[in-house]
């Protein structure tokens, strides 16, 4: 497996240019580029500069992260201004990806995004229909850029797609070669503190396009959320069980560190990225994944 870094990990204390330099220095094989940090980079730099960096660097891009869907997107009930804004994000990610040699795009199903706003309100069958529609239409566009879509379940109750079963049902219905999964150890855990990962073996292995690996802090259920993520050497997620089941699928691709922990953002990006690499490498070596 290959070591990757997701820019959310030092988002509050770094930027894309800094991440690129530090991730290469640390030894990462890949980087996942956040769309918001890409937009900031392009205010002072060009796509050509980014392309040149990757031409001359050992580290390579792996995925654009992320496009956040909403239920009405690309339907006859869609708000055209809202649709236009999200499509601009998607097309920017695709166009930059084509230039720099990136081939993956993380797609997140509809969420209730306010942490204080309560659970996602919606019907499971409508969510299924909505996600199939959106992924099918985005797949057609992505194909023209040689892009694969990585559908990411999110396990907490503010998400519309919380389980491997639900995500797999959607991806099977879409039935496109360029639509698969990114599996995130903490997002799977968030669904009822699920800490046994054998369900990874139920999906078509060739559909696993990317993996995010991290743990989470021990907090009460009502405090669980993305800001409680932590590096994979500590916390409540059974990382060894996750990697054991991942290995059984035959997966040999990238494994990416993705945290949103504000405590990390209070440190220097040098320290955060170094620790992200060291803890990931150690855990992959312990589990004979590299």
C-alpha cells in the first residue's frame, strides 16, 4: 500500500504550497488536494505551476476532496444558482486534475452539515434514488476527464448514507466503471461505534478506489464528530481489524491520513505532517501492509 496525506489534517495552519513541500520531504507517495485550499492557491499561483511541481516531484496527486452533494442536485427541483456553484467546483477539480495527472474525486452523499442542527431528515429510498441519479450524471462528466468518483459513506446521524451496505447498494445500482468507494475507518466507526470491519469484504474489491485511515478520541456519543479524529496510533477505532479486513480484499492502493482535529491546527504544519507520516507508516508496517 502507498502512503497518502489529506490536506484537512493541517488545514487550519497550512496551505497547499506548504503541504506539497512538506509532504514530499516527509516521504508521502500521494497527496489529496482539498478544493477550498486549491482555490486559495490559485489566487496567487497558476495551474501550470502546480503541474510543473508534480512533473518534478516524487509525490503525486491522488484525489480531489471533496464534492458535497445535496438531495435536489441535478434534478428538476434543483436551485439553478446552487447547482451552478457546485458544478463549478466539480469542473474546476476535474480540469485541474486533468492537467496535473490526478484521476480520483471524493464524492460525499447529502449531509445535514450544521453540527447543532440534528440528524439528517430524509427517506432511505429517496436517498438511494437521489444518489444514483447524481452519481450517474457526474460519472458521465467525469469520464471525459478520465476521472473516477470515490463515494464516501459518513457514519454519523447527520449523514444520509451511513453504512457500507447502503453505499454498496448505490454503487451497484449506478454500475459505472468509474464509480466506486473511498472507505474511511472513522466514518465507518461513527455508525454505532462499529469496530469490526469484515463488511469491507462484501464489496467488489476493484471498486475500492481509496482509503482513509485514522482513529478518534473517546468521547460521549453526542460529542462524536469529524473534529474528534486523531492519528491512527491512538484512539478508539480498531485500526488493526480495519487493515486486516482491507488486506483480505486484495487492496494495494493508497492509504491517506485525514483528520479535522483543531488541536493539530494549533501546531506547526511541519510537526503535523511529520507525525501524520510517522504514525501512518508505523501502523502499515505493523500490519504488513507495506
